[in-house]
């Protein structure tokens, strides 16, 4: 059994990304966190109805080597699990102990997405796939039977070989969708416990 986990707003607290900007300003005093935040929307890229923030490109425009910055940040206290949602570690270890092949599938620029995954202790042993295409396109190119856990309501876009579970960890409520929606990763773990037994 294969389970793909989305990263942003599924495992990683994307809405806390100002903590990353504050840490950058701490490490690089010539940069100002509030200016970094103001400049941020200039580095939003749109793909269809999706968008991503290209922090690596933003850092490059300030004359920094983005890879070096990401490596340095990954060595700070940001990587202690504070940017993971509660229950992530338990969900992943539970799936792995049941011999599930757990992988990360995330939308956005490769360097920044891998950096965010590196800040999540529970993801460190997992394969990370990044994409700038809709996830449905990736799954259409593969016939493997798998599950996807994601915060976006994309169940109707996915091909028949993908079973979908949605999480809403920021408080948004969903009614009567064609797939299960959970409001905590603990509930996702219990769901998969039931599926596997």
C-alpha cells in the first residue's frame, strides 16, 4: 500500500512561514523580515488556479545563495518539529509500522519544498516528489493503486487508481463531499488503522 502525503497545510504549517522570514533576518541582519514579507508576493507564481511562493528566487535577488540559506536554516531550531502539525509523527510512524510505503508529494519549487520537508523531523526518511503540475496529471501517468492525503478538495480530479482523503487543519469546514474529510491528523491515523484491519 502506498500513501502520498501533501506537505503544505497537511504536514507543514505553511501559515507559520513568517517564522522562516524572521529566522532569515536573524541570520542575515542586512535583511529585514517585514521587507521580506512585503516583497514576497512579487515571487508568487501562478499555475492554473494554484500558486506557489518561490522563496529561493526571492533570496537570489538579494544576492544570497538560496541553497546555502536553506541549509543554514535547516540547522536551526526551526527544524525541531514546531512547523509540523500535531499528530504528523504518530500518523507516519503508524503507517510505516504497518509496512505502508509513505511518500511526500508536494506542489511548488523543488528547492523550497525540499527545504520545508527538511524542517519536519517526521518526514526525514521519506521520499519527496515535487511538482509544478496539478497532482492529478502525475497520477494519470501512473497506474499504481495509492492513497493521497491533501488539504485541497481535489478528489474529483484524481483518476480511479487514487483513493482520496482530505484534511482541514486550519478550521475550514466541509460538508458532504465524495470523500472523507478529517480535522486532525490523529483522525487520519485512526482512519488508516481501520482501512488496514
